[in-house]
C-alpha cells in the first residue's frame, strides 16, 4: 500500500511501496562528513520539474550528467532522494526534507551573488512598492533623483507582496501599513488624511458642492474591493459618512475601481468625486488639476507609508543617496499635506 507525504515546498510528494525503498531501509554506516554542495542545484531543478531531461535543459547539462549528480548526492546522504519511474520521478520523504533546507540556502546564495555583481558593475537601486504609490508618487519624482545621480540605475518592482529583505533581490521596500505591522527598523515617511476631491470643470458644470449634503448630487468614486482587502475599509466613503453624520446619504451613483491611481484618474476626468489619499494627490491639488472640495472635512487614516532598507544594502553609497533623497521628498509631502510625525508610533520620523 502506498503512503504519501505532503511537504510544504509546492513540489511533489511521495514515499512508497517497501520494495522501492530498499536504499532507504538498507542498513548503512553512519556518515558524518559534510556533503558536497555542488549537487544541490541539480536536486532543486529535478524536484521542481520532476523530470531529469527538463532539469538538464534548464541547467545546460546532459540528462546523464544530472542523473549522475543526483546519484552522487544520494550516495553521500546515504538514502534515496527520488523514486525513478519510466517517464517521471518523485521525491521521497528524505528528498523532501533535504529540499526544504536547500531552497532557502540557494535563494540566499543567489541573492548574495546578485548583490556582488551589482557592486562590481553599475550602481543600481532595486525598489519594491505598491503599484499606485509607484505611479502616483514615486515615478513623477524620479527624474529629479536621476538628474542628480545619472550613474545610478533604478529598478522598481510594483507588487503588494511582502518580500524577505534578507534574501530578496531588493534594496529598499516602500510599504503602506499600520504602525503595529512594520518592523522596528522601518522609517516613517508620512501618514495620510482622506479628503473629497473633484476636477474643477466638474464643479462648474453641475450642482454646487459646498456642503457634505451636496454629495448626493454627484457620483462617488471609491475602491471596489474595500470589503475584501485588509484595512481598506478605513478608506471608504461610508466611514467618512459615519464620521460626519451623513450615514443616510446616497450618491447619484457609485463608481468602483481597484487601485488608487484609477480612482484619481476617474476624478481627474470629471467622472465623480473621489475620497482621495492626500499624499497621493498632493501634486494634482497643487497644480489645480484637482480641487479639495470640503477642506474642513478631512478624515484621518490609520495607515502610514514606510521605508525599509535591506540589511545587505544599507552600506552601499547609492542606497544611502536614494534613502536620503526619499526622506527629503517625504518631508516635502508632509509639509504639503499638513502631516506631522506621530511620536506615539515611531521614535525617528525622518
């Protein structure tokens, strides 16, 4: 009877019939010498593809060379790591155990090599941040940094997924989170307030908008996934209505979008009134492309924008240059939106 073992790597699983476990169950002398690290890449590739030929193609080796590497690794470990079938292979429980140790080690090695290559060649800064922040705040300001530092390349990874700064190929993470959810070394860039905004020509072409009650005559724009995204409920019109005692107000219609950049774009094109995050629309307000329609009715948001510098990157001059520039830009944004540092959430706001 077959017994299957699930592992948490996302790779395949298996241990088997007693006759196919001879190598595992046969008595062996206790091995104490360290194993060679040269075959770990082959282990990872074969485990991921579950096919020697596909692994060989990826590694630019022959199939027999990969097979010999795995056999040599099994000889060193002292047990079988794969079960060989006619058209595929399967991990044994011992193979799965070794793979769990190998994967993070290879990631760290690869990350270190990329760092070394970067420092030996062109200067570069790799940044991860969320898409709306990249398009609405960071990218419009980057030209100024690159004018001052033309020898530094910039790579932006716009993703909402958290990364391990110890192993990822990332130098700086710009994140949006509650103060309680960030590590101790996070640097506060700015908090945010929410405020109703609209295009000036929308305000000239329709009903007057001077009181909160007047919002009933307009389409209101907000995030469509607020009920499914953690903390997004803090950014909704309903929260604003409750704060200012308009709980029964119903707008002319609703417009929903997934991203803050889409919400701002809809407001810029006159499609309705958006409850905007002040730091992200500060430039549009300053230029007059958007108007803060009820400036005395802002709403504090609990969310904060943070910067984290990777521990392996912090000493590089280009990373220090970009971090210093970010702090200067953040200070200008805080001044523009009237955001002061919160002494209860961070010791060093800058």
